[in-house]
């Protein structure tokens, strides 16, 4: 009788142990199973899909600022100096090429125009005298010396007129239209570019010398993005890589760009400068504006699932697979690159993924169900 009771006790204990081993343990590396009814699946909003291969790329988060190259930053000065008579410029004002930026006046402008007209008159006289001496010399009615002196006077005046004409062009006066009837004490300063005003360094009535900078202009047509990338990440970059930039104030407004130049020196902060061209010019992007940017790097083909398909439990990652029945298996994975709402997933060699569909929506509902079932057990 004792022997029979002992055998019965052993059988009961083994049965209890077997039942305990069959209960899924959420978060363990072993496969755990959740079974739901069709109604429960519908109410939970669980959606499944197949495992896909996608071109995945890691993303590098960097920052920088909007900038323009030196050739697009124009300092406007005036070669002869003068008193500022008028200007309407303000920083930030848009200007067109050929637009009047300022009006200057000075007695030397009058003197230069006078000198040109007088030199031009002398040139006409010298040219006529030279032609006369040539005719006289051809009939031996004039000496060779007189001809040479007339020629020298003519050539000297011709050089003087051309030199004064170039000086007039420097102050935006057209010498071919200048006569004694339109001599002016004022000259205009014109914009050499289309762009906007960056700085105004003068005021009405101020005398400016040839070395003074009146205005600073910016041509935004070649505006670009300068990014600071740490030395350890520089090897990941290449010309032509895609960049998505955004400001702190408007993070939802994305600006697409491409890398066109990577500096070959490392600065004191152990970083390199990366220059990017915007795909489309935005007038709201101003030089000096700070920007954040994301650079796509390391493109590769990989098995991937939507981010919502991956759950985390006890510092490990899992996905739920199903063969089409009402059972969902929790399978451990290692994750890789994440991009565009998808994450690379890798399975251990002993996991068979053929024919399985994967929970892509509300996977955490299954995790909670599995956890609660484990606690109840």
C-alpha cells in the first residue's frame, strides 16, 4: 500500500512539473506562445505581414549653419570717395542687379568730368594738327621734327582721354554720353548682384574714403549648408550623399540637400566641415542660421520589419510570428539599422522564418497578454 501511494505521489509531482514547463515565460530566449480567439485578434487590432527585404541605411545626426561662399558676399565701396547724399538701404532689404544703392557727391567728380572734356577737346585739336603736319611733310613743306612733335602730342592726348574715360567708368559715368551740358556733381552707386543687404555701414552726410565699405551684400543663389561632422564619422561620408536639414524653430519643415565637398583637414574640435547644396533655394534660409541635419549612410539590403513589430522586454528585443493559426510565437531577434519606420531584424540560425507572418501592429498587446499569463501561472 505504501508503495502504491509513493508511485501516485511521484506521478502527481511529475504532472505538475510538466504543466509548469509548458507555461510561456515572457522575456526569456525560448519561444513563448500566445493564443487568442479570432474575436480577441479583431478587437486588439492585430495586423500581420510578411518579412521584407529593404535597402536600409543608418543615419548620422549632425548640426551646422547656413552659409554662402566668399564669392557670393559682396563688399560695396566707392573708388574715389565722397559724401553720401542719399540711400534707402536697410539690412535685409532685397535688391536687384543694377539698382541704385546710394548717391554720392563731391567736387572731384566735377573736376574729373571737366578734365575729360578738356582732354577730349585737346585730342581733337592734336589729331587735326597731326594730320596737317603729315600733309605738309609729304610735300616737304614741313620739317620731320614738326611732324614728330605733332604725332607725340596726338598720342599723348589719346592716352590721356582713354585713362580719364576709365576713371569715369569707375564712378559709373559713361564717357561717350558726357557733354558740357550734363556735368553732374553727383554719381550713383549701383548693385552688382541680385540678393539682399547684409550690412549698412554709412549714414547720410558721412564722407567715405575709397577704403571704406559702404554696404555688404549677399547673393543667395549659391547658398549652402555647412555641417560639422566629428572625425570618427568622417569616413562614413561621400560626395553625393543625401542630407535632410531642419531648424529648431520649424523641425517639420525639411530641406533636402546633397554633399558636394568634404574638407580635408580636422579642426581643433576634432571635426571636419562638410558643404552641402540645397536641392531648392528657400528665401527663408538666411546665412548664419543654425540647422540640424540627418545624413543617410551605410546603405545595405536587410530583412526588416516595421518599428511597431518589435517589442522590448528585459533589455531584449522580440517579434511575434504566426503560421496563420490563432497562436503567436514570441521570437528573440537582434536589431540593426532603423530608417523610414523600419528596423533591420536578425534571427538566430535555429529559427525558421519560412512561411511565417509577423505581427506589425499592436505587438505590445501580445507582450502584455503573455506577461500577464506568466504572472498568473
